């Protein structure tokens, strides 16, 4: 191969390439090759994940369905009283737990994807964003079984289709992206410190109980105050209300959170881009 066809990359200390703007331009240039590699990685991961699995896609549904089943059982047997809901409680909790699972997968996936390809990072020079894209493609792929369960629940409880249902995919997407943005911001430090992934596993279940996932948002008290400042409460409540037809517009709070999510995605991607050479060097050492 002629040396004229080889791409040469020079790394210089304190280079202007480390500037945010230059890194952003580099990310935009690498989108196409990163996407092509991400598709290959995504297909490889999905194939290996389900090749020797008897239950296959059902594993995607086990966490939200088990959680929903537990709370439906407790509520139906008067062990707990979650209060009145605008829709049947089983449907209420199924939607809530599936949305929470989507959010939790978004947080965990960036770190999982990069760690799974740690060996490739130290041996091959490729757009590092491909690892993030492949993880996000996996999240989108796993949405299929979840949306199928919601479609069955929609039919079973005879929910009248409304125009607000058109907003539902937007709510699902923003719930996923908000989790992914948080996970992306945690990825650089999480690759160096294992405590981050362990902390995520502890905090997420606790955070779920401070979000109207399994019970409606209270109107007064300390919990109501906490939920008022909990951005996930807006995402979950709005998306669930669009699904059931109880909300016919996009709230201002949701629009603000969407803008904040995209801002965090940009910051997280830039931080990831700048930190990966250092992290890769640590892996190699």
C-alpha cells in the first residue's frame, strides 16, 4: 500500500485540537465512519447476546414486568394503597416501569459499550463515537419488545386512540436520550473508577421511588416538593399521559428538558472525545 493513502494523525501537547470547537468539528467529520462501524458492532453484539439465549428478547421485558407484577399484586391485595390513578393501575404501573427501564438502560449503556470494547480501543485507531452509537442502537432495538407490550396493554384496556398518542414516541425518545446524556457524562470517570457503575446500580432503584413510576404524583407534602424539582417526573408523567390521551399538548417543562438534554449530549460527547486518548493510554498501560 502506498504511503500516500495512509492517514497520519499527529498528537501534540496543548494542541488546539483539544479545544471544544475543534473537537466538535472532528466529531461531525467522524459521524459517517462512526455510524458504519457502529452498525457492525451493534449487529455483532445483538447476535452474540441472543445466540445462546433460550428466552431471547424476553430478558428485555423481565425487569419491568416483574416490578409491575409485584406492585399490582401489592395494590390489589390492599397491602399498599397508591391512591387513585387516571387510568387502570396495572396500565399505569406498566407504562411507568417500562419508561423507567428505558431511562435506566440509557444511563448504563454508554459505559457498558465502551468497557465491552476496551481491548479494541488499545489496538485499533477508529472513531471512538462508534462505541456510543452502537450502544444507542442497542437501546433503540430493545424498544421493540417494550412497545409491543404497551400495544397489548393499550388494546386490552380499550384505551381510546387520541391525537396525543402521536407525542408518545417523542416522550420515549427524550426519556431514553436523557438517560443516555447522563450516562455519557459519567462514562469517562466511570472507565477509570469502578465505583461509578456500582453507585449507579444503588442510586437508580432509590431514584425510581422519587419519581411517579409506580404511584401518582402527590399534590402536597415533602414528596410532592421533591417531585416538583425532579425532571424525570415531567418526562414520565407527560409520556404516560400522552399514551393514555390525558395530555394534548407539549408542556413548557418538557420542552425545557428536551433542550437541556441535547445540551448535555453535546457536552458529554465533547468530554468523551477529549478524554478518550488519556483513558486509552491508561488501558494500554
